C-alpha cells in the first residue's frame, strides 16, 4: 500500500506515470473480474455481486458466535 509519504516523494512526472500505471492495472483487474463473473454465471454459481469489506472483528468470522 502506498503511503502519503511515499506518494509525496514522487517527482511530478513520476507521479503522473504512477497514476497511469494504477489506472492500467485497475482496467486489467476489472476485465479479469468480469471474465470470472461471466464464467461463474455460466456455471450457475452464486457470486457476492461485489467486493466484501474485510472485518477485523473476530465475531464477524463465519460460524463465530455473535
């Protein structure tokens, strides 16, 4: 994960290049996610419909008592 301090250390051109790299990575990952969701749908599998937020609360773990 990129920290504010590391982001501040980029030169202007380096910052723009890093932003473009992130955009390209996001595009590739969304394409991959769509392909995976399409295959899951084709197989009749249930999908969650979107990313789930990670919880750090042990009570949120599957099967844990609440």
